């Protein structure tokens, strides 16, 4: 059995097999031959199948709303549309500017358009039968023209991206308010929401046509209330009625029953539960999974350190003590999964035997913990959970003695020249012996990643996680588009950008590599770097070899250099050395080998 999920080998051929929920066909497994004996190609195809299968299963299982959700959404649609119609007609009646005949025609066209869209779907054209029906009802060609115009406007609005997003937000809010449930609409659920939207709007216009001016209804109701109140006052002020020596008392009206007040809704103040609600918020959908995990692990670490489980019980003293714990933890805290299972005493004991520079989290990390507490407290206040007024996180922040750009040592020009004379770029012995000199150049993620990062200054995951479709041409200029894709996201909204591909990268064969990946049907430019579990990233796959190359080329890397800075590569890269080899299979030409040998020894 292969390590890639749902991938197995039958004989020499790879297949994809997945267990699925039982549907009407009673099929419990789906199996498909991948028609390849190459495991790397099979892994690429299997991952794509897993991605598409997950999307399809989500659409199948989530395509329907519950009856309560459907009722909440439909109620919201009808009420909002009735309110909108009432405002429009009030303006039309009270504003003397404009034609009342034209207003009536538009109202008729709108009501008829919603009814048409609800019954026949989002088709803005009227059939010949529909036109005859409208004419037989006494409408004119002008009315039909208005109807067709309105059909086009309404259908485009419903189908537009802005219209779909507005519908999603409105449905989510109405269902959350009515049922307390969170809606995560899949593709088919959106269609069902749209169906109810059309039906609700059509019903609202149909009901309003037979309704008179609401202000008249309100005035009549108020008049009746005033009359009834006056009659009651007159009755109460009258003296008891004497009949034949007997006194008859008219009973006073029974005071209205005051409804009992419902208990106020409250949220769980437990720190872990509160953090789970933060991570589940729709406003944080774009936040990376690693950031969500950091917030959750911080909550558990705080509870472990202080013993406080409820956010209402947190004091300034607890936060001060927590900061002192962070300053005494090993700098490697969190890199081992076992750290989550260790007690605070065990973690601090491990730090006692370490050198001073290996103890204490960095000021930036500690301040990040405080910033996350600020988020926790703000969220708690939004849920009416009381927080101590004596807490001042600003008093706990650690002052950083270096700017971000000065925190890491930078490469010097001679160091960079030495690094890129390593066999990874000048020729190695084999694909499994990348640190021994030879005549093989393997143009993979380890080869391209540092070069791409050096030319663009992009983050490691941004360049290593590119897909073939991310390489585009803009006005004839080849670029790669750093954006979210199926393998990884981007850190912030501003991180999404187009980066022109340097001419030297093209000279080295980067475009040829992209075309090759497209021909193979790969979903990533460097498929060998795709993570095989949730804790891995693209950069993890090259970290060992990149770090080892630095150690070998820089005499042990005493300055602990770790990244490639965005410098002008022409200042240190000898362009006369053909770094891409001479053939598409990655093997070098005889001339190229001579150049590399000369560069390596010189």
C-alpha cells in the first residue's frame, strides 16, 4: 500500500480506490486504474482525484437545507422584499416628480419578472407562448419590452458574483439568527438558496399587489385603538350603577399579562471553547490553518501554566506569570509534537541544561502571544463575557532591540558565490547523492527554489508551492502569479501578486520546466515537494539538503545563515556558467561540465 491516501498497486499498475458513503447505487467503493507504472505520476493523479472527490462528496452531502433553515431563509427573503416594495411605493406616491403610469408599469414588470424567474428558471428571454399569454391579458408591446428588460436586469443581478455573495451573507445571518446554526453552503446548496430567493420575491410581489396603502391600515388601527381607549376610560370613570336599590358594579378590564422575560443567552467562558468559536468564525475563513493552531496551542499552554480555565478569571498577574514562562522555555518549544504532552515543569527542566542563547522565546514570539490575547479579550467582550478592567497588555510587551530585517545575518557576495557552486547547481553524482560532485543536474524544487526566491524575494512556500497554471503571460511578459491554490494559500491579502520572470530564469530553462509539468498533467511545478501529511510544508522537503549545502559550502555555516536574500543576482552569478545544463533531461553537455568544473575549482 502506498503512503499517498487511496493509492494502491495491482501488479505493476497503480490504481486509485476510495470508500464512499452509501448512496442509491449501493456502491461502497470507487476504483479507477491510473494506467501508469510510475509511482510519482500516480501520486500526482491520485491527489487530484482526492481533491475533486472531496469537493463532489461535499456537494452531495450538503446540497439540502434542513426544513428549519429553509423556513428561516424564505422568511427573511419575503420580509425584506415586502419592506423594500413598501419603501418604493411610498416614495412613488409622495414624490410628485415622475410618471405614475411609468411607475405602475415598472411595478408590474418587476412582479411578473420575479414570477417568471421563479417558475421557469433564470432564463431572461420570453418564449412565443409567454408573449401571447401576456398580450391576451391585455398588456401592450411596451409592457412586454419593460418585462424583458426587467428579466435581464434581475437575472444578471442574481447570477453575478456580488449577488451570490450578498445572498450567502443574508442566508447565513438569517439562519444563524433563527436557528443558531452556522451555514456552510456547498455548490448545490447555493442553488437551493437561489430557488427559495426567487420564490420568496415572487410571493412578496404577488401578496403586495392586493394590499392597500399600509399607512391607511396603520391610521385605521390607531383610530380604533384611540376609540377603544376612550370608551374604556369613560367606563372606568362612571359611578356604580344603582338598579332597584341594588348596586351593580361593572368589572374593570383585566390588565394585560406581561410576558415573562426570557433568560439572557450566555456563551461558554472557557478559554478553549472561546478559541474554538474564534476559529470557527466566518470572518476568519481566510486565516491560515497554522495560525488557527497557534491560537489553540496558546490557550492550552496558558491553562497548563496558570491553571486558569475561564477567560473571566484571567488577571494581569496571570498574564505576567505566563510571560515569564515564555521567557524560560527552550527556544525550540513547539517544534516537537511531544511538547504538547509535557507539563510546564518538564518543559522548564529541559531548558535548564541548555545554553543561554537556546532559552527563552524571541521578543517577537512573546508579543505575538500577547496580540492573540488581545483578540481573545475582544471576542469575549463581543459576547458580553466580562473581562477585568485592570488588564493592560501593553505593559507586558517586550521591546525588540533589532529591526526585522536586521535579525538574521545576511549573505555576503563571496558567500553566495560559494553556495551556488555546490553540486546541486553545478552537477551532482546522482539524484540521490546531491552533495557529491558529478555530471547530473536535477532541475527540481531543490534546484529552482533558492534561485526563484533570490530573484524575487518571495517567501519559500510562495515559490515552491506554485502550480503550472500560476505561470502566465501579461502583455507578453512571462510572470508567475502568487495566489491561493489547491496546495497552499498566501499569508495575507496583500501577498497575492504578479512577479515578472527574470530573463536569466528563462535562460536557465524555467519556462521549459513549466511546459514539461503541464505536459505531464502535474498539479504543482515541483510535485515531489507536495506534503504527505498535515504537518509538512513545501519548504520542509528541501530544508535538509539546503541546510547541508550551506554547511558544506560555508565551512560549517558558523553565522547560521538560512535564506537567500533578494539581491541583484548578476552581481555575483557568473552568467557564463550554464546552470541549466544543455539538455531537457537535466544531463549536462560536455561543454557545460567543463564550465562547472572550472567554476567549482576556481
